[in-house]
C-alpha cells in the first residue's frame, strides 16, 4: 500500500491527479493539503473540497496551507487554469469543510506518526513542504520519499524560458526541499510534456451517469478551447497525474540520479532547475570528483502509452 499525502493547488491537472489517486487501489490517500499556486489558497482549497465532495470521499482529511510563497511576490497561473482554477467551470459551493489544523501541522503529524511510511506528493509550489521541514526537521528522516512535480532539466520552462511554474512560484521553498537530504523523485517537464490526454479520449471516457468523468471532459475540453487553441496546444499535458502515478508505479518513468539545484539570484533565470547528472565512471577521467553527489532521482524518460492507458482504465473502472 502506498500511503500518500497529496499537496496540491487545483488546478485542472491537479484535479485529474486527485481522481487518479482515488481510483488506484494501491494508494491510500492519507490526507490532502492545499497551497497557493495556480490560484489563491481560498480557491485551491474550495476546489479541493468540491472535488473531494464530488467523489464522495469526504473521509479524507483536507487541510488549508500557506497562502503565499516564502520570500518572493506571489504569482498565479489563472490564465492557464481559469479565474477560479477549474477552467471557470462553476461547481456548487462545497458543504465539506477543511480540518482546523494548518496543512503544515497535518503533514508533520501524519509523517511523524508513521515512520518511513508516508510518501509526500507535492504537485504545486513547495511552500507547505518547506515550512513543514523548518517546523519539524525530523520529517526528512521519517518520510518514505518525496515525489515532486516540478522543474525542467533538458527542456525549456513553461512560465519563463528557464523555469517551470511550481518551482518558479516558490523557488526558495524548492531550494529548501531539494537540500533536505531526504529521498526525492523529481518528475519534470522533460517527461510530463510528453504525457498527453487527447480530446477524443476524454469524450469517450465521459458518461452521463458519472459526474466525475463528465467534469474531466468539461475541464479538458475547456482548457483546449479556451487556452490551447490560441497556442496550438491540441492535447492536455498530464503534469500532475503523471507525478501521482510515479508515486505508486515508479517504473513508468526512467530515472537518472542527479544533483539538482535551484536558481535564486538570477533576474532572468529565477526558479531554473539546474541538473548535474551523475557521470558514469567509464566516460570521465577517474581523477575528476563529482561536482556534487546526486541529491535526487530525475525523470529522463516515460512510457507514455502505459501511463495514459493506466489513467483511462483506472478512471473508467472507478467513476464510470
Ligand atoms: O508546470 C506544471 C505545474 O504547474 C502543474 O502542477 C500545474 O498544476 C501547475 O501547478
Ligand atoms: Ca499543480
């Protein structure tokens, strides 16, 4: 069983990641924590509550988190995800309320109560995760691993030429998380850009009897018509769902150890993730030292067909 805490900023692809988590028998969703990112925390929290209520899984504790980055001025991505974070699709006000605990405290409580069991899966800016590290540094030894959606290593960024949104939105938090010494898998744009859900696939998935599959269709079609059309984007990039899948089926991705750091000082390159890939002894002068020992596993390849099939099969079998 993969016991996961999902830290999220719904967000269209966040919503699809949450549905995959709830549709996967290997996953026990221990808690959901929200963070400011794609849109402000008030909206990411409302959206997460609405999505959870839609699936009926109101048994899962949901805690509201940090409302701004640790140092930089806040940036949002409502131009991508719509003014309300879910493509402008109006959903009923949730009856479900978040727990009274702050997300940082809920993360600490759950991780410390289950040594080496909890997988943290942050799919938004890393603010909550960094603040949890500062409040209880021991979580770095107590987590099973941290599987992060963020960064761009050998491909351009998606919010600036160099930076991916989750890292750019709170680069100082990312720096703290990358250097905490805990086991990290980094799922970057290098692979998530390739995992595309097609319009036809969500139209085939949607069924009148299922509000979840109908919402998936609405969100993806809305994104493609509202945002994609003017940019030549004809399919939906599954950034967050792939990251979630990597937490319970890491073999979907090809991993490479690397030392990855975050640019904090560059005016043009703030939030850039820079990777020093672990060198193989046979192709370098053995007298050379590693510039830095690897601090994480990075995603350098993905079995796209296997992942998309997994996604569609899981959603069909659970929500149709
Ligand atoms: O760059 C993609 C990431 O930024 C995804 O997590 C998406 O939801 C946005 O937060
Ligand atoms: Ca996200």
